[in-house]
């Protein structure tokens, strides 16, 4: 979470301090900082825009887009959105393999290759040092366990921040940045220990409204502006229900399950 705030220039007043702290932490999180920073900032500038999907977000199709796909295309999307893949295989793949290359920015310049390769070299040095200190088996077991749990938690938090029933998606001609930020991001109301461990990232609608607010000030924003605490609230129990939501239904402006999409399709067919 500190690395996240560094990417927004919110942890230190110095850009240099933010970036180098982020790069160092990136070795521990297996995340090339400069690559991730650009991807994440693009996510902030395009979140909720149906015409600018694909970088730094959870892949989400509209009902019409899903229906227009071939059988194999629909199957691939179903597999991608399966909780076992999305919160199990996916996070492990992203942090252990996907981040080893500047994916999405392969032709964007040498800076992103240096970020990815520099992180890889530093991670290799960390692995070699750890194995030399305590032996390969205990180090890798502990290291991989921590990495796996952290990756799953990270992807889960990112998922619930924007994947809830009454989120906001619009086409480019009607999309509004601040509306998408406020109503397309959730307020994940976590118990105090989890709120502390996740550095208030659950107050995500405020973060998207102003990403320069550091994580330790987000709770203060809610206290100073009480109406913000009533928008897009999601409890821990509520969050588990979001795993059923798979497709964006533009006509009803909500995320729906495959089952609900089938019912809507049958209803529309009966009307015609």
C-alpha cells in the first residue's frame, strides 16, 4: 500500500523519494514499479470507460459483447471470471510470471524494460541471499506462501473496488471522470484491524476522487464529509456476493450474473 501511494506521489512530498521508495518496495512485491505505476495511473484516468478498457483493470464484458462471442470466446471469459482462476491461479500468475516483463508497454520505451529487468535482478539477488542464509526449502516455502497470500489479497481488494452491482460504466461520449470515481468505486467497510492492514484502501471512492490524499488521511476525509460515507458502501459480507457478478448490463446500468443475463435475454426475446 505504501508502494501504491508512492505511485500517486502521495507518500512523500518529493517525487524522487516516492519513486525510489516505490522501486525498492517493488522488489518485495515482485512488481516493477515504473511499469505498474503507468498502468495504475492509466486505470485511474479510464476507470469505468467502456471504450478504454484493458489496462490495469479486471476484464469486464457487456451482456451484448458476451452474447456476440463464439462458444470458445464465451468459455474463455467464463474461465477468466471463475473465482478459482480470478483469485487463485490469476494472482500467482500475475506476480510470479506476468510482472517479469513490461507487459502492456513492451514498445513504450527502454524505461519500462529497465524497470522490469532491474526488479528481476534484485529479486534474484534476494532469493539467492535468502537461500544462502537459511537453505532453499525453508526460504522458498515461506517466501512462496507469503507471496501467494499477498497476491490473492491484493487481487481481491482490487476486484471489490470496482466490481459491485451498482458500479458505473459508460461509453466515451457520456463518461465523466469524477462520476466514475465516486460512484464506480466502492467504500469497502472493513473491521478496524483489516482497515489498518490494508491502509484504508477500502475507502476507494475518495481515493479515486483525489489520489494525492495519503492513505492515513482517507478516514479523516470521511469524518469531514459525512455524505461520502453513505456512497457505494460494501461490508465484508456483501463483498463475497460480488463474485457472482460477471457482465455489465447497460440497459439496467448494473453488473449482473450469467444467470440474470440469461433471464434478461429470455425476457427480451419473449417481448419481441
